[in-house]
């Protein structure tokens, strides 16, 4: 199985950035590299974990609609709209998670009304999909919203998701790293922002994935990130496997850390934790 890590700033879309995206040239190059890699793999299913959209305190949320739709209307660009085919793996994953005690909301038109939420795909998914669609379109989508669950639950959910996906498919963890890298950053500055980002990048480069599970809440709060929980799920999907890993890019042009990376699962081994 191939796994990818992406950021999701809408500003890197040329239609939205209108030239500002050029400041994130390394990130855009990394996103295009990921898109080309996925095109070469030709997965039937892409599962994408996002930290935005319908995020519940005590549950994961997986969209099981036949057609998954989304747009950038929240950023003033509703004309940038997309539709994807849903996957039957979405319901299977949700059912299996609930069986082992990890609450998963099966999002459809009925439950959306029940929870007063939308079935639309959020920008955390749409940004990486925007680049993928430029290279490859023949896939079904599993759209997964993270939940504010324990590390153990998120880790175990990653194992379930990857097992059901199968080796021939792709899993993406979407998330920006620290939002507090500079004085002009959207969330202000914190010196631990750069520390957090360096530790995450090194954990991927060095294949020391379990280090991602070791951050305390104080560090995570001060870093002001949104990637941590999707990454905790991704780490779970790597249990028992040898891997190859490559960080394609890292930069923080707008005071927010963006990393693009690829991890390939190889032979099975003993647990990494």
C-alpha cells in the first residue's frame, strides 16, 4: 500500500492564489509529484483522512453517499466544484470500526439532517484531490473526517482502514503542520511550532513513526496544528510493516508548515510499537 501526507491550503490553487501560490512552489511541486505517483499506481480506491468538515468529539465520520460533492464556496469560489464516486468500502470501514468499539458516524443525507451537518466534502480533502484529479480520475473515494478520539483509538482505526482498503489502494492523511511559525502567521507565533514541524518531518524521514504518538497535549496545543490526528491514524496503518519513506517537500511560506511525503508499505514485520 502507498500512503501520502499532504497539506491543504486553498491558496495553492492558482484560481484562488492568483499568483500568491508561487510563494509555496515547493509544496505545489510536492503535490504534483504525489498526483503523478498516484496516477502511476492507478488505485481503484483512494481513502482520504481530513481534520476539517464534520469532526465529532467522540466519533469518526465517513461519508457513505454514492456521489460525494464539494466546492470552495467557503473561500468565495463556489464555481470550483467537484464530484466523486463513493466507494462501498466506506460503509464496510464504518461498520468494522463500530464493531470494535470505535464510534463511526455513517454520513448520508439522513444522518446529515439528524446531526445538522453537510454531506459536502471539506477543503482538507478537496485541495489534495484538486491536484490528483489533474493526473488521475479513475477512482472511488472514501472520505474520512477524523474525530477527537484517543491516540489508541485513532491508531487502531488506521489499522482497520488500511486492512479494508487493501494493498493496491491509496491512503492519504491531509493536514497542515504548525500554524504558528512566524509573527505574521494566522494563529500568531509560538517557538514550539518550528520544533513540532521538525520532529514530524524527521519522524517521516527516519521512519521513526512511533515518535508521532509521543507528543504531549501542551506541545500540540502550542504548535497550533491540524495534522496530528490524521497522522496518528496513518501511523496505525503502518503497524507490522517494513516501509520506504520520502519527504517530498517542507516549507512554511505563510507561517504555516506544509509537508508532502510518501510512505510505501513493504513486507510485514513485528509491531513498530
